[in-house]
C-alpha cells in the first residue's frame, strides 16, 4: 500500500464546524492506515478572518479527538514552518518562478477598474473572466517584471485555458472546459498568497500525496491543475468531501441548523470517541451494518472508495445515541475509577462537597441512562441535596393516580414502607432488593405503583436508576428522612 502523506489545513477563523472536523478525520485515517504521515498546517494568510486563539482551539480539538499529527505546530518537522503566515518568502519565490517561466505577471490594475470590468461583463451578459481584461503589463518580459515587482502589486497567474480531465477519488472522472480557468491571483496586495496558490506550493514542498477537502474546492480545481502543470509537478490524489447536509431540506449544514461546533459538543459532554465515530461514519461506511467503531477499527476499515459522493445528512439524535453507547462501553471497559475522571466537569454544583467515592457510586448506577455527560447535571441533583418538595407531583403521578388511594392511604402505605426499611440492619443492594420485593407482597401493590411512590418520595425526579440501587446510594438516613417527610406531608395535607 502506498504511504499516504497528507494534511489537515484549517484556517484559524475561530469556529470549528463539524464539517471541518470531518475533513480532519479522513486524511488522518488514510495516513495511519498506510503508515504514512499526517501534517497539520495552519492556513492563516487571510488576515481579515484571523481570530486570536483559534489555532489553539484547533490543536485542542485534534488532541481531544486523538488525531495526533506527525508534523506541524508544537511538534515541528523538517518541512516547516507550518503556519503559512511564516512562509511568505517561500510563496513569493515560487510566484517568481512562474514569472520566470512567463506564466505570471504583476498586475497594477486597481480594484475600481476590476469592478468596472465585472459590471461591463454582467451588462453584456457574458461570464466575467479576468483574462479577457488582461492588462498590457502581462506582456512585459519576465526580466522586466521581476526587476520592477514590489510588494503591494498583486501577482496573477497567466491562465492556459483548455479542456482538462482529472480523477477525483470520491467524485470519479471529471472534466472542465476553458471557461472556468482564469488569471487567478497568486500573491495579494499585502504580499501574502491566496489559498489557491499557497496550498499548491505547500502541498508540493511538504510532499503531500493526498489532499482531502470540502467539495467547495472542486470548481477551482481546473485552475489548480493548470498551476501543477505550469510548475511541472505531479498533483496529489484529490479527494472531495461532500457537504454535510442540514437535518431538513437540501442545504449545507450551517450554524443555524442546530449543529453546534466541536467545542460546544465537547462542553456538553460528548465523548471524543463518539464524535470521531459519528463524524467518520457521516458519509462513509465499510459496507457492513457496523455502527460503533473505535479509532483503531476506523483506521483498519477506512477506504476512500467507500466515501459517499452525495451529501450526508446531519443527525444530532444519532450522535447523542452513539454518545450514550460510548458512555456505556467506556464505563464498562475502563471501570468507574477511570471513567469518572472524564466526568469531573459535569457534576451539578451541589455535588462539590461530596467526595469522589460517593460520586463514583452515583455514576455507576446512572451511567447507562446518560446521553451526554452533562446529563449528570440534570439527572443527579437529588443525590446531593434534598429535592424541592412538591406534594402535587406525587399526587399527579400517573401510577399513583391509578392506585385510586387517598392521601391518607398513601401515607399509610409509606408508613408500611418506612417501618420495613427502617428495620433493616444492613442497607445494601441485596437487602434492599429483597425488602422491596417483600413490600410488594405485603401491600399487594403493583411494582409501578409502589415503586413510583417510593422513587418520587426520595428523588422528586421523573427518572431514577433502579430503586434498590438508588436507595442504596442515597443511604439509609437520607432515604428514611425523605420518605418520612413525604408521609407526614400527605397526612398534613389531607386534614
Ligand atoms: N484552509 C482551507 C479551509 O480551511 C483548507 C482547504 C484544504 O484542505 O486545502 O477550508
């Protein structure tokens, strides 16, 4: 298998869209599978879009997901620098190579004139192509251009428009006509390169042999092919990743469609294993029904030809389902002690005074109900403080209503419960399980009725883990106090 040397080349614009994360995953998998290299390159030449702290955010997200890079920021490498803003001289040198070959020119045309060309073409209803307005400066000799060029004047490519054919690993065999090839800008006014130019130079110098990026770059590919040709360099494998689609309709997933950024999902307690799994499978499958993949399995099974060539629909419900699966799996594989470390940021405030051992106990009875780790905040409050007392909630419960019992009768049912539980010398899962079963027999009530009454009395929560487990973790004192409190309130209420 050919070793894939590839890169993730994000622009540090602050917000890490789910689609960007997927663009980081596929090249990683291809590199690891083939024993190749995965490079992180920060494309920060668009100063207007640069956001402070965005690079750190990208690095953190990759580390979080376990997508370690072999070359790039922090780790270095022989092909650096890995920030494009530090490679300005390299791009200018490469632009000059094209000038020398007669394939680029310095263009003094001001932006008002360029706008006028656009307007004129649009009035004539002809497609705007800059090469139709190529300035006379383009005809100067390379020597003359090189002698007089100064930063501040953009450098443009001299297009060689002709039919072009190429193969895209996802989109198949493609072709484009001359009408999409133009005199694109290579070096901007500020002396920095455009994306169109910089990535060609960098991919070549960094020995990249596979480029996986969003399908939005497909329409510019004929221009890229012209640049490879002008330099006389081989092009890498091209992999266009289809858009991720919004949950509804046929549009690209945007911020407004409810999809959060990778950072927000992380803050909400989505596990990196689940995020990686979900995004890798969003538009890729190995041809089987398997849905849960570890990183190692993804590396083993990944193949470019199983990437779908149409947009995959984003489905947050599925992501959260997968996260629930991963919580269960990792809790069982790693054990509560280790898994607990992942949950530290997600407990309710009221849990602060409690020790780790107690929280681990809570975790071990509730983990299989969590969709995200932040569910801990909403679902565990009653383990740490007395719930807000609400007698109506008890009376309104559908199972309790079904009993048809009056408040007095409910209180006396609780009296039986407290007597029996109160007499327990040893309070543990087994004794509680046995005692609850005895109570069913003794009272002749259905489990849904009796257990709902006890569960609500101790938790006032719509759900709780199995009752014996919940009572066990709460401990005898707390459980008894809450049951008694409800019993008394019922008696008081009916008077
Ligand atoms: N900087 C580009 C982006 O963030 C990278 C595209 C590419 O991977 O070449 O979209």
